């Protein structure tokens, strides 16, 4: 009996390890479509292009950026004005292993992120995007994130 239990544990452990090793990538075209406006916003941020930052967002949408336990709230327009100013500093935001949930014309994306300044991780945390489909096109309605300087990727 003990030998069978060990075999079961080994078999189950192998299956669990294999499933955790598989990276979480979008499985469907719909999930890729949900991620498209997020990547478009990030591309606009990297280019410091206010128009490109706002393009995939719903007018009137807001952001809540948690820093040191305090929320900083702003509209997408304000965020785009701040980030869209010319600067020699290179910025890039990257998400990984997004958890995507879709129900009809509503989607949520929860993903860990790294924010790079001049190629080095400046801060990291979790992004939360709420998206809505308007006239067949996914738009970012709201964003919230956490941000910390204690990142393992540094």
C-alpha cells in the first residue's frame, strides 16, 4: 500500500509540476483582442505619445495607481499628458501571465507587471484592467495598479 501511495504522489507531483511549468499565454483570438488595447497603450507610453496613450481608452476613464498604500487617481487624459511629454528617459511597461476573464462585452485583465526606466526595472506590481467592447472594439475603461520598488527582477 505504501508503495502505491508513493507512486500516486510521484505521478500527481509530476502532473502538477508540468502544469505549472507551462506559461500562461492567451489561448484564443478573443483574449488576444482584449490584450490589444493594453499593448497599444504601453506602446504609446514607450513613444511618449499622448494621442496613442489615449486612443485605446474610453473617454472619461480613470486610473488608480497605488503607491505606498496611497491611491493616486487621475483620468486617462491627465495620465496621457504626464507620460506623453517628450523626455530622453526611455520607459516601458511589460505584463506577464495575464489572467483574462471575458463575459460578453466586459473583460478583466489581471497581470503582474514590470516598469522599466532606461532598460532597468524601476518598479513592479500588479495591473488590473477593466475593458468594454464598444462597436466591436475593446476599449480600456479603467486601470488600477499596485507599485513597489522591491522587485525581484531588479
